[in-house]
C-alpha cells in the first residue's frame, strides 16, 4: 500500500468518526426532547445519516484514488519522457564520440601519411646533399685546377683580401674621426688658447749657467787673482763657483750650475770691484753681505710674484721657495717667470671656460714649486712639489694640479687640465727655452732612429728644429690606408720614448715613380 491510499483511508475513517459523533448527538438530543416512542425514528434517521456519510466517504475515497492514479500516471509519463530524453541525449553523445573517434582515426592516418612523406623527403634531401657535396668537391677541385691554388691557399688569399679591406675601412674611419674631433675640439681650444696668449704679455729671456762681470780695466784681473791666486781661490771656496779669467777684455766669467751661488759670487765680486780692497778677509765679508742681499732678494721676488699674479694666503715658506725659483732655469727658461706665466695663462683660460680663476692662478703659480729644492733633495720636482704643498696645507685641487701637469697621474679637475695646457703653452712658445747643442742633436738623432725602425720606411728627416719629422715610405710596401696607421704608430712611439717641449709633427710621404727610356 502506497502513501496516497493510506491518506485516503485515514480521511475516510475520520469522516466516519465525525458522522458517528454527529448521529450520536442528534440521537441524544432527539431522545431528550421526544418521548420514548420516537426513539426508533431517530435511530432510523441516524442510520440514514451514517449511510450518507459512508457513501460520501466512499465517494471521497474514489475521488482520491482517481486523483492519486492520475498523479501516478502523470508522474509515470514524466519519468518516461525524461528517460526518453536521457536516452536520446546518450545516443547523441554516443554518436559524437563515435564521430570524434572517426576523426581521430582519420588524423592519425594523415599523420602517418605525413611522417611517411617526411621520411621520403628526408631521404631525398640526404641524397641531394650528397650530390651537392660531390658537386662542391668537384667544383673545388676544378677551381684548384684552374687557379693553381689549394683550398688553404685560397682561404689565406681571401682572408688577406678581407683584412686589407678592413684595414682600409679602419684607416678611413680613424681619419674621419680624427678630423671630426680636431675640427670640433680644436676650434674651441684654439680660440681659448689664442685669447689667453694674446692677453698674456710676458717677456722671454733664455738664461744660461754663466754670469759675466764687467771690469773697469784689465788691471783689475790681477787684483782679483791675487798673490799666488789666493784671492780667486778664496772667492771660489766661499761661493762654490768657478771664476774664469781669460783673454776676454774687461770681463770675468762666473760659471756654476747653482744660480744662487753664482748670484752671490756676482754681487760679492761687483762689491769688491767697487770697494777696491780685494783680499781674503774682505772677500769673506763681502760674500756674507751678498748672501744676505740675495736672501732678501729671494723673499722680495716671491712676494712680487704673488702680487703680479694676484694670489693671496700662501705660506711664507712657499713664498721663499717661489723666490728661489728666480735663480732656477729649465732649458734656459727662468722657472719663476715660467710659473708666473703659467699662472696668468691658467687664469685666463679659467675665465674663458668659466671655472675658479683664483684657484687656477694659484695652481699655476705653484705647479713647479718642487724645482726650488730638486737640486738639494732626492726626487723629481713633481714629487717634491706635492710633498711641499701637502706640508703647507694647500688645496687638494692645487696638489692634483702639481702632480698631474706632466701626465704622471690623471687630472681630477678642469683646473688641473688648464694648468697642464698653460704649462705646455709657456714651454712651447718661441724663445721661451733654449737647449744645449748636444741635447738638441741627440733628440734629432733619436727621432730619426725611431722612425727608421718601422717597416716600410725608406728614410726620414728631422726638420724645423725637431718640431717635424718627415717620413719617406716605400710605395710597394705601404699603401694610402697604411699611411694613416703608420703616422699614428710613429706618434705614439715618439710620445712614449722621447721627452721634448711642445709637439712634433709627423708627416708620412708616399711617392710612386715610373721610369721608362725612349730608345
């Protein structure tokens, strides 16, 4: 029995129970109202009511059963419909899967066919490669037979051709870059340098290692020599210089590499000549006075240099050392005048490029300060100059300018570069320096020896007082592209091996000549 039938039965039982209760109440009321004679009629009515109730319950039951049957039929139909739809969907899915399997099988077949075709193509390609290799071998053998060269020789030839082309292009690029850089940077540099040189008016006097003292008469020579030469020996001993008394009329030559000693001897000798009393004790007295006078002159020269350049706040010891540079020369150029000129040039260049003019002047004035003591202490004038500047608490820019003005270290500021340029300008000016004949000839010989050592150089000539070297090359060994590289290599080697003021121009000349005879 399902749940619907059970519900119908329960409803019928409830209706029956209600009917009985109603009948009972009606009968009870009837009995209480009527007499005992009417009880039968009431019971009959009660039975009728019960029968009606039973009929109504049965009717309701049937209706409920019908509704339940209809509902079950409806549910069954829905289930059958849903089942059919699911079966249809399953059949559709099965058909799809079957189609996909068929498609996959077709694709597998296509892939297999492609693999077979690829394998056949690969075989054919391998065969073609073999044929191409054979043809290449035949072509190489034929080329070797025609050209008379092996493959290795041909490779060397091709490499050589490529190398020549690359070398030619490299030389052209180097030349173009050099020209571009020179055009761009040289224009401004020349403008700054020319402006600075034009605005800096400094006299140039080349100095030597001798001093000449004029005498009132040749009779004074004998008095200077003294009895048995005691006067001249005393003077030479006290001053440390050589007195040359020769046939030069009315003149005595003082020779010595220490300019301060030579100056002391000159002043002492001039005082003795004016005084007229020349004997050993008087000589000693005059030498002492001359030493004091030279010391005062040194201090005054240092102060005058500061005043001329406008540099202030320099330590007194450095001022004295600057004054000592008045008696120091380099290639005949006075060191103090050179330092003053460098200071002025550096200041003018600093003004042109827009940096600290005072610091540039200070660095230029002190850049060669080590030359004041380099003949007394061990070390180069750069090392000694750096030590002096550090000792007297100079600015770091000044110290770097001192140690970098000859390229020993890298300049760390624009002022250091300006000092380096000003130093080169001052040293390279015509008439600023004078070299000895031996140094001059040695440098010319070294120039020619360096140049003649390069491959392809026929001969070379150092001209223009060593400012230019002309190089004649063999045309068959050096082409036009090689000339650029050769000039560059020669310049680099000259810079590395020689020391010289200013710059040296390297001119490479290639001349091709063809000679024939008419008979």
